[in-house]
C-alpha cells in the first residue's frame, strides 16, 4: 500500500469571511479520504497567527451546528523553505518540522483568496489547490476582473468604480444616468456578499457607499440585471471542464443573494441543481464559464456566476476562485450532480495541485550561460 501524503487544510484568516472559511474547512476535513491523506489543519486567527491542529480539533456549537470554531490549544507554526522542500515548523522552541505535500487554502476574502497566501505558498515551494497569484488577485478584484472580461469580449453589466478619495464626488443623479436603477454597490475586494447593497434611492446609495468603503478602498457600482441567477463550477488547470449549471433563487424576503440569505437565514434561498434549462442554454453556460476561467488565468477550481435574461442572453457576474466548500455549498453540489462526489472532488483538486507544481518545476529559472 502506498504511503499516505500529508496535506494541510488552511482555514480561518483575517478577512470578514473567517467564520465562513471554518465551515468550509470543517466540511473538507470530514470528507477527505483518510486512507490516502494524513491531515493537518492550519488555522489563521484574526491577528494573522498560524496554528496547527489535529483534524478533530474543530468545535461545533451545541445549539447551532453552523457555528464552528477551532480549539485554542494549537501550536504556533510557520511554513519555511528548506533544501529538501517546504516544511511546517513549530515555534515552541522544539524546532520540530513536518513535511507537507500540499496545502488546500480553504480561505475566503482578503488575505486569503486574493493572491497573498498564494504568493507565500509559491515562495516556499509548496504545491497548493486553486488559482495562482495572478488568477487569485484578478478574480478577487471586481474592477480588474470586469475590465479583463470586457476586453476579452465577454458580456458583463455596465459598471462604475470609485476609490475612497473620490467618495465625495459620487452623485446619485450621475449613477442613475449611467447605470439606471436599481444598482448594486459592492466592495471591489470581498466575497460572500459582504458589504453588498441593492440601491434604489439617493439615501440608500449614501448608506451603501459608506458600508462598502468599510471593507475596501475601492468600490464598484453595477447595473441591475433582471434575470435568473445561474452558477457553474469549473475544474481543471489548462484543460478545464464545467459542471452542470445550477440556479440560485433568493426568497422574496431578501430580494437578492445577500450574506443573510446565504448564511444566516435557512430559508433565504433555494438551490436548484441542475438548473431547469434547455440543453442548448446549459451548454452555452458551460462554455462561457470555461472562457471566464481561462481569460482570468485561473487554475484548479472556480465557480462562475452568471445572469440569464428573459431573451436568453447570458451576462457574467463574477468568478469565485475559492468558493464555499461545505458539503451543501453550490460548488461541490454541482460536481456531485455531474458525477464527481465530494470526496473524489477533493482528491482531484490535490492531484491538479501536484500536476501544476510538477509542470512549474520543469521551467528554467536561471539565465542562459554565455557562449
């Protein structure tokens, strides 16, 4: 029997999506094939400290199974490069090191899926699941993402971008003239619908802008697209494939797929997998999802969110390069409906990480010697 590979599930983080990350990591740890993998959990606290835990050190709240934490007795650790490959080193004075074969950064939001953690992992030579530095960064920044998609000729809604320095120049009349009403106001660099507002009035705009600027120095204001909310999961590196599409139907109470609808209200939205679509439309969704994934230089995994208008036109909303990963999250559920169950999906993601690392290791990293 082959030796188990040691993998680390990296979770928590310093973003507003810390708790969401713990939910995803708890799901991954519970589903990963323990006959193939030795698992270490690395939790990043809100202060940025890295702590290693055994995989059974998650704590589920007795009265609320959605409320998940890590115990407080983890060992402080750092990832370090060595001549023999990357190591996880304890900081308790023992100098103990553990060989890690790959990391799954089950992280969401800033300092997580925006290229920062990915850059650290690349610097120490650690194979990891998901997009690299560039794909992660542009996938997180809604401004840069949409400009790249627009320049590639892919359909996106009209939008405006403002930095914090230009906040006082945001005019409701100008926004209405450019984008119509209603509009959506969002931080450019965040996920899980945090800080997002649907705006219809001048007073609503002022409140939404103030809230969005709490999370980022740059905000995006987008036209409202009337249509069905379709999501499609993409898997692969250079040769990516797409799942069956799914549909999110927010309840009338919420009006759109808000943070509350996603995580706090059990009746906030219904997920329909697969979405009820003609096969021709479903195929167009899959093709467009893969194009978005490739244009944004993504790898590993990504969930592409689109709108389907009444006339059949598809509009790209965004990509999520590290989507929610609980057993009931849309990304794994889409692949389950496509014939790839949760445990095998996790295994495939690690295989893609090692395939990419092997390809990158073959690249020449020194200048040619003079003749």
